[in-house]
């Protein structure tokens, strides 16, 4: 009988969680198309610059290791 009480309490907490989550989602201010476009451009630019940076660092380290091992 105690097990059923715990299951009921767990279901009640789960229901409360989803209800509270739904209420919080109603409070969210979603970005409009212009904001979303600018955010997307910022993300793509940042990812591209970081990829380029790490590619250059990787190339430099590879060349350094080749130079050290060639001696």
C-alpha cells in the first residue's frame, strides 16, 4: 500500500512539473524574424572564425612536430 502512495505522489509531482514548465513557456518572449536572422549570422560567423583559428593552430602544431622529428 505504501508503494501505491509513493507512485501517486510521484505522478502528482510529475504533473506539477509539466504544468509549471508550460506556465514558464508562456512567459518566454520569442525572437522575431529580424532578431533570429541576426543571431543566426552571429553564430555562423563565430563558428567559422573558431574553426579557422583551430585549423591554423592545428596546422602550426603539426608543422612544428614534423620539424622537431625531422632533426
